[in-house]
C-alpha cells in the first residue's frame, strides 16, 4: 500500500468529506431516521464505487496484457527470421567444412602417428616403473 497521496486518494477523501457533510445536514433536518437512511445509501454507494474501481483496474490490466502480447508476438516474428538466418549460416559452414578424401587421409595419418608415439611413450613409462 502506497502512502503517497495521488488523485484517487484525494478523490476518496473529498467524497468522504462530502458524505459526512450531507449526513450531518440530513441528521439535523430529518433526525435519526435520515441518518440511518444516509448510512444505508453510503454503504450501497461505497460498494458500487469499489466495484467500479475494480472494473477500471481490470480494464487497465487487460489493455496492458494485450500490449505485452503484441510486443511478444513482434519479438517472436523477428526470432523466427533470426533462427532461419542462423540455420542458413550453419548449412553454409557445414558445406565449407566438408573434407575431401586427401585431407581426411592426411588427418588420419597424422592422428595414427600421434597415437603410435603415445603408445610407445606409455610402454617406455611402464617399463621404467617395473
């Protein structure tokens, strides 16, 4: 609950002052019966005012939700185009990376040589440890 005084709180305070002044005038003019009638009318009026404020708040909320939905929909439209661009870039890179047979043979030969050297090194270490 905010303690700042805004236009709605000022309007509520003004309505309270007006209702209290009318109640005093009705009480002086009619008596206790008028005061009871004023209390009943005030209770009904307050309930109607609260219902009106709730409807206004719901309308504002629905408007904001619709604005957010539109904003997200625009973002999702942009997202699909970005995903398509990334997919086409990925396909282009994949086509560039494709190796021909000669490159693959050189890579596998170099890999086999390194594995052979690693095996020899491991055997030498195992022999020294024994």
